[in-house]
């Protein structure tokens, strides 16, 4: 069976993934989940992080598509959220960035008629 190629990320997807991975705590979380899937309390103990902070980091990683969370009910009726690493591969090349930047949803800075410098648009200033 032929391997299905991974679709190239859009600019927004690439930016979200790189932003999520640009934090040492989130890198540690991905590394820990590479070993095995885990539930929040056990993962917090394993990496030495409080659960509220871990939840925040997991939420960002999940939004970037780098981890997958699933709620499971144990035999005792207790709900536990398990996380695992999502398969991902980014080959970072200048050409990838050139293609990705064309798909960014953010607007480009516009030039000021007075100063000929880039000014943020109203949307960027928000």
C-alpha cells in the first residue's frame, strides 16, 4: 500500500504549530507523550507541572494539531482525559515558508502616505 502524502500546512497552520512548539514546557509535553499516551494527572506528575498550567499548554498543543485528547470513563465511573501525540511532520525549508506566507489570513501592513513606513491595519491593532 502506498503511503499517503501529508498535505502541506497553510501559513496559519504552520504558524500555530511553530508557536506551540516554541515553548520549552510544550516541547517537554510532546516528548513525554511520544513515549506513551497519558492522562493529565499522571502527565503533570511525570513532568513536574501543576495541572492548571499543563491544561493550558495541552490546549494550545491540541489547537495546533500536535496532540489529541480523548475523554475516557474508568471502571469506577471517573472521567479521565488522555492525551497522545498526533502524527506530524514539518520539513522546514525556505520554500515551505515562501508558499505558506501566501496563505496567511492576517492582513499585510500597509504603507502610510505620510511616512512611507508600515503601519498596522485596524484589524492588527486589535
